[in-house]
C-alpha cells in the first residue's frame, strides 16, 4: 500500500516492486493505493495475505512492526496517515465484522520519516523495506533454499 508521491508512504509500493520481480504464480503481488474499502474486496476469499504500509507513530524511522491481524486488531495509532476515509485498520475491522478476513492476514508496518510531496524513501526506510521484502519471501515460502 502507499502513495508513490508522498515520501516514505511509498514503502509498500517499493516492496511490491521488489517482490514482483520474483514472480510466483501462486502468490501474486498487488499494488494498492490505500482505499480501505477496496482492500476488503482484494483479500476476500484469500487464504493468506501480506499487507505492507508505512507507519507514523514517532518511533525511529525504519522501525519494523509485524501484526497477525487475523488474530487481533492492529494499533490504529500506527497507521493513521491515510488520505482515504477508511484506512488499513478500519478495513481490517470492517472485514472482521463482516467475516471477510483472510484466514491469515499479516500486516507489516515500517515507520516513516517524511511524508512530504515529491520526496523519495528515506535511507532508513529503504533498508527496512529490503528486510521486510526478505521476511515476506520467507513467510510466504518463496525464498530460495539456502
């Protein structure tokens, strides 16, 4: 998830680009620009879904958060930087109420530094993005055997 024109808000898009380069037919990568209601449709009837989005709580930039949203709510205070009426936390809770959550919904948040128009990813967020991409690969069973 994210906005390519708002600095570190593009972190989810960067990870999607990285994962998309490692195409796997059983695990498609979808780029989404943040409309929470559309998320519900995207993950409906899916077994496992990973969502990556920028977080904004005041923690050090590049801090990585991981939540198993199918088990418990995610902290709305981390994902409040949205230009849409319903952001990620709202979409998850609405899906939960409607019994439309995936069987497994893993949410990664990466603490951003700047959300200004036109800015690229900060260095700390770029490093964290590479780490999260590797984690998603491992969790999804897509990482090459070592």
